[in-house]
């Protein structure tokens, strides 16, 4: 396992919690990984447990000689929150992402690659619309692109409770080793017991979709074959239509078997990691 460096930077609304791996080697390229709706980047991309084998996406990237950075959006994990949890929506997440990218560039890592998973795919895509010159390649991993269906949020609580019971039900056990399935559920409850519900408020109101026509970066769209079944994943355009609208000639749409919404943590993970690294090496 690669050594982790946990630290804070100043974000637009308070301190942001970051984790890096592999930067000490001054790699030629780094990858910034954006979290999903209720798990931080630290847990979503650097998951590990005693007896588990190869569950850290960050370690896989370091093994391919990339540096890796992930972080927690304001109000998640150890990142500070000023204001109401319902105010943590995609626009605010884009601001936090921009702060992390600008920090990385200031450290001498020009044009970092950007990867967003689920809600992070929407964040990454919308960031790239107007800031594509700051980043290199773009990976949209099972992205919740936005637009389309509005998702009712009938009990608008301030916080999303990350109980182990929720994750035991939410994670697709058929695509995941039972021990990893249980450990992810237990670690989510212990380390990240709550997350802001701003994304649920946004999805009920109607989210702004990423605009494929404005994304000029080389782009990989990657899905576990069973991903995207939930309402919140049904964006304003179908996968293939979004992909075809991307103006770059350097792009790929890949469907990976044996994976769902958490494919990079499931049985499909090694194939997903290799597909991503091969694209970023292009």
C-alpha cells in the first residue's frame, strides 16, 4: 500500500481535507479523484481493510506511476462547512474542485487529469466545460450527468445518515466479496456517519446537466454494466448520445461486466482501474 499524506488546504468556504499518494516521486502526471454523493474521496478511492486484497484505486494509480489526489467536498468527512448542509450542491462542489486543482497546479503539477465518480462525474463534466485548459484527460466513472428526471426528497432532513444498514442494502452484494461489502458498510458508519443532503435537494429541484458539447478534453466514459439503474442516475441524455456529442476525437465509452454503481470497489475493479490507467497513459 502506498503511503498516504493527509492534509488541509484553504477552500472557498473553509478548510478542505485532502489525501495524496505518490506525489513525493514527482510523477509526470497526477490524477484528481472527485467523490460521489455520500462517501468522501478518501473512503471511496482509498478503501482498505485487514485481509482485503487490492481495493485502493489510489494505490492502483500509483502502481502505474501516477500521483493521486482525492478530497472531501465541504461538509463531508473532515472538510469544514459554513452554512446549511442543503447548500452543498454541485456549484459549491465545483468551487471546491477548482480549489484543489489550483492547489495541485501551484505545486508544479500542470494540467492534472480529472476523474469523477457518480455525482463526481457531474462535477467534473461541468468543471471541464469552462476550465478544460487547466486539466488534461477526463474520466467520467458511472457519472450522474444531471438533468432529466427529478428525484423526490419527501423528508428533507439536513443530513444523509451513512448507516451500515443503508450500505448493506445499497451496495450490490452480487458484484462484491462479502467481506469487502461488510467492511465498506461498517467503515462508512464509523468514519463518515453523515453527509450533507444538498445533492438530494438539488436532484428534487432539477439539476443542471453537464453539457457534452462544451467538453473538449479527451474523455473516457466508463460504467459497470448494472450501473445507472436509479432515478438519480438518469440524466437528460442517454449515455450514447452524450458520448457522441463530445467533440473530442480522443474518447472512449466502455461498459465493464460484473460491476454496478460501486464498480471500482467491486469485482470489476481491476478491469476498471486498468481501463482508466491505460486511457490516462494515452
